[in-house]
């Protein structure tokens, strides 16, 4: 197993990103949404490669001084190897370089591995959003101060 390499997403990564979406989420972003972000290069869109194969991605929107993690995913067979941490850490570095002051995300309250990852990077729970993912499935709102 090779080392993980994080780089900016490119248009030719589209199929791999959609495969990751289908492998990780019961409801995916529409393909046109991913295509738009790849073409316009707005925000921060990163992929993780292992042995030159895209195995994960992160997508961050930036609005004025705030970053918002829209999605982060790693193929199930590649999890627990630090790939999600590497993607999010690089997203934070790039957000700081763009002058972002705060970084927020939503996470399913039951997703303890993700919550633990976010906490380990300094995110704090600042609220809860009822029925965010589905009825009876709330999200925690987490925030990281970049100042």
C-alpha cells in the first residue's frame, strides 16, 4: 500500500469522485453539482490518491471569511489509514491561506468516528440541527476558529 497524496481535484477525477459518492452515501450530490465545482474551481476541492488511484475527496465552500465542509468521503476499504484526516488537514491549511476565519461542518450525531476526527483537529460542537439527515437523525454543528 503506497503513501497517501493529497492534491487539488481535476475534471478528470469526476468518475472516481462519483464512485466514492455511491460507495459512501445513500443520497449523493447530483453529478452536475460535482461537475460544476470541478469546472469552476470555487472553494477547496481535494482528492486523496493511493497508488495513483483516487480513494477519497473533500469539498469545502468558502463564503467571505467562512469555510463550510460540504462533504468528505473515503472509500470504505481505505478507511482508518489517516486519509480523511489528511484531506481535512489540507483543507484547513488552504482555508487559512485564503484568509478564512472560521471553518464549520455538520456531522450525524451517531457518526462517532467522524466526530472524534473533527474533535482531534480542534472542532467544537456549537449546536445541533434536528432532522438534518432524516427524521430522527440530527446533525451536530461543529466549528473551528482559524484565528
